[in-house]
């Protein structure tokens, strides 16, 4: 059992509420849910849609095929009806012109009869729930949560039942065994990871698709005692986070490509003052404003080279909601251990896609601050940039009696004072760069899916994990011998598994969500391995699993 | 024991105002008896911004123009710290102009000491936002075309609670102003007039000396209109002193949880504390 319901229309028509309610009903009914959104950068009008896929087994991707279309206007229907499965159901209001395979319903008429056109979508929801034989108690429970106003709630419940009365349960679905899953998107999972790791300071400047992290952090700011701040610009954001970190709290900031670009000088500052910080870039297609509400993996090279000058850093691409949670928490430990900036790379697809996941295990999160003991230093004996074998200097925060904590963006000596001599320069550069050796030991191997002894090796990174995993399963089911490598830790670069599998496979194909194959270039640089083929998609819409399968078959034939 | 010890050597020129300002900061901190481990000086980049190099204390020398954001981050992380942002006119009013406006609006409890020599000293004398219109520099060889910026008027209009003008040549007054700024609860701006002996041949020590005139000790520091007029006064007489001083709720205290028990930086971290947040996603 595996269905996809499409909900489309113009911005401002209540699509997101309907999609949210339906996704939650499905989640609470015990299904695996995977809800993607496709919206334009506008507050009203345009063609937006949500696609809710639900199944009684694990799912990791959106699909092209649709089983049910609920369209709020004619245009969106025309754009997507070709994707409807043979026995699929297309629904719209009577006002939408007739179309082959379209069932037109008196949605508006019923809503008006009930005295409020705004319950329109609840009529539609009732119809859809009935078709799939879904639980009305769950629906009422959700409506109660959304509509605090008692009359509005009652009205919506009536609408629900009126909608249901229009049809029969034609394809009743049965969930798998009852499971307690959370339904969460990548940005909220990231925020939870940061909070679990003890982040006490998060600031940012609104920029789609990163803003919902700021929103979530703000919502829990008082409860969790986190300073959350919308600041004047992204330049300020990273400088503030560094100030907060210097003073001793775990600090994070985030933006999308444009805002991340504004942070570059401060990124470099983090490098030379050796102050830990976590920065997330939730990518959207550039250059410049690009496609604000769509997805891309176009900032990989940019992020690898973030900040002018040379200094060690780590780059981690988040692969799915669970990964977002655990890796964000891990990023704080690595930042603290090596006193470096750790950059998380996400994207709009991961940020906004809502997926059912097993509840995050907070007991798996450890907090390792790696702070030095102030008591160990007699008056005037503490040196912030003390030269050590690992390159990591003992870190104190201000407040140590008798010792100053001095950080300086100029090249400095061990004490933190400006020193422009050649000797000191070499000493401090070497010290900083030695941290890269320890960092290399931290790198986790990429995820692997699929067949052993593969003939075809697929390589991707970040949020393509889910679609790739499904594509890999499908290809293997079709008789190919395929294995997929999905990179999360991008820098430092892990080569061992890539070399091993490359030696076995006849062909290596890289799949990316950009126009130039940035990861493939990195692979050539770091592993001296060239892809035989590159599958690149840069239209702002995420690769779906079936699209990867189709595209692969084409290049293999 | 001497606290806030000064280094013997500095990279400042003889006759520069910076050493005078340094002596005033040291004296203000010592007279207030602030324990050095509880004070942080934050600077940007420039000649003024070298101040932390030459005083023994906690310091954060960040980027050109960005002393205020770093100072704000520090204060929010640990409200028990006394935080001083100290930098030049170019740094604070030019490169960091947006942060300046924002810091005033926030009213974060920090002291902001701006060394205003009306020129970019470190980079060899280009115009700063406070350089007079028409003044000739290496880059403005035809004279500065833009009108000068009025930091104190700007601060007052934007709602600053503590606005003062000092002069590096009036040590006693400067110490008094600095002490008041450090004790003020909220954002406190001190614009400190200071000669640059090498790069500003117009606004010399004598030029300032002739014009600065301390405000009457008893003037009403809650009179905004009076303060605004004094802020704008820039001619044969330039009034100095605390122009305006009125406390308002600070940004930091509005967070509620931030003050009270231990500073944020010292609070216990436990991942499990966040677990109840999962409830939102069932
Ligand atoms: C991003 C950036 N731009 C430019 C500079 C070069 N720079 C350093 S200090 C400075 C101006 C300093 O003027 P001011 O802040 O008035 O300090 P002063 O030297 O006069 O005390 C400039 C332009 C820099 N360091 N960083
Ligand atoms: Mg200057």
C-alpha cells in the first residue's frame, strides 16, 4: 500500500493547513508519511502544491505518480493531471471546468450552505478521508487543535461530514502496526539537534528556506532558556554568535546562500580566533536571489571555501531528518573540540519536507565542551593560543581570576597579542592547521545502500539520500547490481569506501542537484576518481526516486 | 596590585589622543573597582581598535566595523560581564553603521567608546563619516563631497539612553564620563574627540582645545531637547560632557531568563531537558 495525494492551488487558499491536517491524520493513524511542498515566493496567487505520500512501509522520496489530486483551480489541475495513475482520483469544486477523469464536487455550495466559505477545504478533506476509509476521530482531534474557536471547530466538523457523505470508501487503507512516530521537517530536526546539544544562542536574519529554524528556536526560547534573536543582518549574526561563543555559550546561526555569503569575513574570523561556532546554510538555487523557495545543492564549493584565508573547518551535509538531528548535535562537539567553525549544509527540500521518523533518542546525545580548567592556571600564566602538538590550545572563557582571555583577528602570538613576525606567523599557521589532522580522524564514512559487489556504483550527497535509497532498491529489484554511497561528512573528505567500491564497480555515476557536478569535482580532487556519468538536475525541483531510475536507464542504455 | 596594567610600547604616534583615552579607561575601571575577570573589551580594527593590545584584560579584537555585534553576543551570553566596545569613528560609524543603529535600538547594557579623530587613521587618512565636507584627503583629493555624520544626534533620535561627548585632552572629565557610562544600565555612547597628528591636519589638538566647552555640571540630563541641541552644536563651541542620561528597560533583561540565576554561560547543559519538545511532533 503506497499512495500519493496531491493538494494544489494558489497561495492563500489554505493549502498548507489542509496538507498539515491530512499529514497529521495519516501519521497518527500509523502510516509512514512523506510530505513535500512546492511553493512560489509569493503570499498570494501562483500555483503551489503539497504532495502527501503515505504507505504501510518505509518511504524515502516523493514520487512522480499521483493517486489523488485535490485541485483548487483549473491551472494546477492541467499542470499535474498527467501524473495521475490510471485508477486515480481527481477532485475539484464544481466551479472548475469539466475535464476528463475529473470528479467535480459541490464544495463551495456546501460551505456556503453552512454559512462560511472558509470551511471549503474541510468538505474536501471529508471526501478524501472517506475515500481512503480514514479515521474521523483523528480528523476531529486535528481540527480541534487548529481551530481554537469553538464555533469554527463545529462548523469544520460539519463540513467534514458533509464532504464524507458525498462518497463511499472506495479504497480503504490499513496501516501497518501502530507505531509512535514523529512527523518532522529537516529544519525543525536541526533546531532540535542544536537544542539537545545545549545551544544557548541562536540568531539570524530571515531568509527562506532557513527561517523556520529561527521561528522554532524562538518558539522554545523561554522554555529552553536560549537567547534567540533576529538581528540587523547576517554580518552581525555570525559576529554575534562568535561573541557569545567566546563568552562561553554554544552558539549557532544560519541562513541561505545569500545570507551565508554575508557571513564570510566572520567565518574567517572564527578560523583565526579559534572560536567554535556552528553555521547552517539551507541552500536554495542561486545565483543571487535565484529561486527563493526551491531547492539546489549549488553551494557545495562555496561552502568548502567559506571564509578568506586558510584555516581548518568542517562541512557536514545533512541527509534526512534523523541525520539533521544527530549531526547538528555532533557539530557542536566537533566545533568545541577543535575550536573551529562547523558548517552544516542543508537545502530547501530537506528543510521543508515532513517525514515520519522514529522519535529522536536524546540519550544518544553527549555534550563535550573541551574547556580547560581555570584553576590550573596561576595568575598571568594562561595563553589562549598556546602552541600544542594537536594544534588545539586550552580554552578558557572570560571570568578566570588573574588571567585574561585574549582573542585577536590579527595574527597573534600565543598570548593573543599582535605579532607580525615571520617566525610567529609560521608557528601559528602550523598550529592552526595541525588541527586538521585530528579532524580527519573524526570523519564518518558515507552511508551505503544496495547490493554487495556492485556493477554500478551511485554516489550522491546530502538530501538526495532518500530518493537515492529508493532508486537503488528499485534498480536492484529490476535485476541490476547497484550500490549507493551517500556522503554526509563532506570535509574533510572520506575516500576509503569510495576507493574500495570504485575498484569493484564497472561504472560510477554521480547524482547531484546542481548544474556543474560540484561533488564530482571534489571527488576527482580528493580521491582522484572521475565519474563515468553525471546526472545533474538544477530546475529547483528535487530528484524523485523514479526520476533517478529513469535517468539512469537512459545513460546506461 | 595594579590591575588593568598598561604596556610600555604602543603603535600610536606621539601626540595621538589614544594613549590619553587609554589612561582614562584604566583609571575609570580602577576607580570603579571592577574585577578584571568580569570585564571584556571588544574592538574592531583601526588605530583606536588597538586599545585591547595595550591593556591587560579580557579582550576580543574582531573585524573592522564589527565590534558592536561581538560585544552584544558576549553580553547576552554572560550578563555579569561588563562589556566595553571600543573602536574608531570609521569602524563604528562607517563600516559598522548598521550595527550602530541597531545597538542603540536594542539598548543592550554595554558601554561604547568611540575614538573620533574624524579620519581613517590606520589606512592613512581617508575620510571617515565624521570628516568635514570639503576636507581634502588622499582619496577625496577634490574635497569630501558627503555631509558629515552626527553620531550623537543620531543616537538621541534613535532613542539612546546615555549620550556623551568627551575629549581626549580633558582627562578628568573623560574619566567621569566613562565611569558613568560603565555604570549606566543600558547602551551608553561616548563619542571621544581625539586628534590624529599624522592624518588630520584640520582637527588638531589646538582646534579641539579651542572649541570644547564642558556643559554645566548641574544641567538637566533628562532634557532631550537640550541634549539634542548640544549634540548638533559643532562650531566655535563644541559642548562636552554627559548630554543625556535616562534609563529604560534593557534588551538583555527583557529576555527574562537571562538574568537572575547563573549567567547563561555557566548553566548546566543536559540533552534530556530538550526531550519534551518532541511532543510537538507526535
Ligand atoms: C573589511 C575591511 N575593510 C577595510 C579595512 C581596512 N581598514 C582598517 S582600519 C580602517 C579605518 C580605520 O578608521 P577608524 O575606525 O576611524 O580608526 P582609526 O585608525 O582612525 O583609529 C580601514 C578602512 C579592514 N581592515 N577591513
Ligand atoms: Mg578614526
